[in-house]
C-alpha cells in the first residue's frame, strides 16, 4: 500500500531540475522513519521512568537494595525522600541515602554471592 501511494505521489509531480525521480518518496519515507523512531524512543523512556517510580514507591522495610554507587544494604527506615540502609550487620552501621539513589531491589540469589 505504501509503495502504491509513493508511486502515485512520484508520478503526480514532475521532478525539479537536478532532483532525482524518487526525491519526494525519499523525503516522505525519511519523515515516517523519524516519526516512528521518535515514538519508540519516547515510549521506552516513559516505560523505564514508570518502572523506576514504581520501584521507589513500593520500597519497604527489610528490602535488600543496591544503590547507584554499588553499595548493598537493607532498608531500615523510609522517609519522604530519604532511605536509611543498614550496610554492616556486625557493627550495626546505618547510612542515609536519597530515595532516588536506590538502583534496584535485590532478590535472593540475584547477585550470585554467598550471604552470611
């Protein structure tokens, strides 16, 4: 169908001097390509942003998390924009992070390291 439309469009206009015969078809094709590419990129970013917002909203006490910097810890307290993580069990060391610095919630066995 697109080829039929493109050929009818190309037949209906006479090429300008120095322009190849398929120039209007090429411009339309490039326009359609960029529109589709733009929407695919926007959809991917929007989906990723929604998943991250969902992760931060569902953060709960005792979740094992990894920060953007790679620090592992267990959630102790959640405030508005802050999260307190226990990073060392033996010394009971707690560190406060911004909620936005949490990269992901770690499930059992996900890192492949032995838990103590």
